C-alpha cells in the first residue's frame, strides 16, 4: 500500500516538474524577490522590511497559484486523458490514488518553496550584506506558508475530484479568500443570535483559517513567533488537510467513472 | 519567405513607432496636467477596509502606503505646495496596516504637525498618531520623544511636552536625554538651548533624509534667530551709548569689540539697515528663521543639503 502511494506521488511530482508553467511561476517569484531590492531602495528606511515582506508575499502568492493550478487538474486531467482507467485497472485503490496525488503535489510545492526561499535569502543578503540571528525567523514564516500550501493542495484536490478544472480553481481560490476572513466570520458569529449564530459559527470553523499562518509582518519586524503557535499551526494544517482529503476520498470512492 | 520577412520588418517598425509615439504623447499629457488628480486621491480611506482587503498581506501593503506617503510629501514639498491634506490619512493607513512601522510615526511627528508650508498643520492628528504608536510600541522611547516634540515645537504646550518626555524616560533602555528634557521643559522651555537640543536629538536619532534635512534647517534657523537677537541688543546698547544708530555693521562690530562682522551659517555677513534692523543677506536660505527677515517677507519651504 505504502509503495503504491509513494509511486503515484513520485509520478505526480515528476509530471508537475515537467510543467513549463511551473518554471515560469517560480522564475517570476524569484524575479519579484530580486525586484524587492529595487523597491526597497525607494522605500525610505525600510529596505530590509520591504525585501522580507515582498519576498515572502511573492512566495506565498505564487505558491498558492501553483497549488491551485496544478491541484485542480490532478484528477480531472487523468479522467480526461483516460489514464486514470489504466491506473485503476491495476491493484491501486481509489483512496491510494488521491493520497498519492496529494503527496506528489505537496512535494512539488515544498521543492518550489525551497527554490523561491533561496531567492528571498539572496535578496536579503544583497540588501543587508550579512545574516543576523533574527533572519532565521523567516524560516518559520516559510514553514507556515508550506503549511498553508498543504491545506490549499487538499482543497484543490477535493474540488478536482468532482468538478471541472475551471470551477475547481474558482472554488479553491474563493475558499482561500474566505479563509483569510475566517476570524471576521467568527466575530460576526459572536454578534449574531439564534440560528444565524449557529450557522455562522459552523461556517467559521469549517472554512480554513489562514490568518494564524500569516506571520510575515511580525517576522519582518524581527518579532519572535511563539513555539506554541508553531505546534498549533502544524497540527491544525495536518488535521485540516486530512479532513479535506478524507472528503475527497469519500467523493472519489463513490464517483461513477464510467 | 520574403513576404514573411517584409511583414516582420513592417510590424517591428510599427511597434517601435507606436511605442515612441505613445511615450511622447504621455509625456506631453503630463505637461498639460502637472497636478494630476492621482496625486490627491485616496480611493480607499478606511484602514480597516484595506487591512481586510490585503488578505493577510498587510505588511506589504503598509510598505506600499509608507512609500506613497513619503513620495506624496516629498513631491508636493518640492513643488512648494501649501497643503498636505493626504499626509495624515496616508500615515494613519500605513500604521494601521503595520503598527510597528516606527519610521512612519517619526515622519508624522515631523511633518503632520507643523503649519503649512512646512507640514500639514494638523497637530491633533499628529498627536493621535503618536499615541497610537506608543500604544502599539510602548517600549520604544523614540515615540515618546516624538510626542513631546509635537507638544513642544508646534503647540508650545511645555507641560504636556514635559509629561511625554517623562513617560519616555521610564521606558527600559530609554535615552538619558529624555530625563534631561523633561526637567528642561519645566525651567527653560522657550530658550534657544532647549530648542537646539531638541533639533539636534532629532537630527542624530533619525535616518530619514527628509526628517534630518528638516532638523538641519531648523538648527540653522535657530542660529540665525539667536545671532540676530544678540546683534539687535547690541544695536540698542550702541544707541543708548551714542544717541544714534550705528552707520554700518562694521561700526557695530567695532563698538562691541567683535573680531569682524558676524556671519550667518552660510558665511554671509549680517547686514544692518538704515533703520537699525539686523537682517540676513539671503532670507530664502533660512526658511524657518523668525528674526532677521525683511518686513513682509514670506518664507519659501526649501531644504538645503546636509553637508552645508
């Protein structure tokens, strides 16, 4: 079982890294990190701050785009090309296919983030001429960005398991936007009464909460990130991705592929 | 093949020509509208709405707004504008998006409070901005200094200034001069030495070019004010002694036992008018001076290079 999942994951990874769009996006993100140097020069007194803010935002946004655009085609493309039938005609369970796809995409994103992070650190070194201990906090922000990607990957995969690529992209991006407002949604639930309160509270806990993952601002100001937050976010991302993947497996298991 | 090459050449020529024409047209349009509407427009004025719309990337948005605030002030100041209506809102948005961006508060203290043409003339908003900064960065002594600075320089409220310096002096690792300033306010609030101390501290503790240039201009103006005051007293003494006004600055210097005619910070000798008034040679070089200016003179906002 483990070997089959690993095999699908490695194939997904290989297929993803062959995609030319991926390289364009990575190149663009690295370019943006480099451009942060220029932008930093016109931002009086906050050159380093701009490099960190712009660099990490580029990593996060481009990673998000990569996660969505590759994730949405993972299942539907296989159905369209009819390669899914070849895979499933072998002793591969449907859930193994979904889980393998998830790990393949997650691996792709981790590797992408690694390369984009090199761009950010190179830009930072160019501006500061040295690294200080506080710069290690950027690694925490990057780790949180990767955790965000895990959730986005699972969502893209969920939508890809029952919807067209276009609709999957719309759904996944919408959930990212809603997830950024999750804390407002919870605030709204706190002010509402009766059934609306239940509904809003349910929705607030159901959508992914991305705000806790965003520590770019505090890291840029060299403020430490609590170890407890790192643990909480790690567990939350793992549980949430597991929940969404389970949903994707459930849908895919019952989907009529004929 | 030949036909395709011809098409390519024509298309390339068209592309270049159109590019040059559009750039030229844009430049011409810019000349027609020197004060473009973009300069005075703030599409979204609510910091909270912007924070929501940033989808969590508020740090980057704050950097963009900070850059915009500096460019807005720099551009309008350079063009000798007399109003800076967007400066306070831009800085408020910047600091709401990133409450730890200390440089934005410092900029606000220096340029939101002073009256036009040297600032936006909104000391109340400057104070609100500083209090917001202190609330979010309560261990940063510079913000207490900036708050006291606004009370001292713009509102001349020495009691409040003293309170702000005193609050700042209790912050861990606060600069020792805050305690000194708090005490100084009580006894010598309006004198030249206190003002000089304040502007020197502003100059030394800031990296921002505009803030440093502004402090430098005030230090130059303070020297002029003090020199003119002393020379004017010398003129009065001369009159009391001789019953007439000195015929020239040289005669005055001679009577006071000075080695020569006193020079202003630009090494120009002060001039003495037939009415016995001491004036600087080039008033435009001292936009913040309050003495030694010709009657009815209106100062032009202008910064000199720091090397002077």
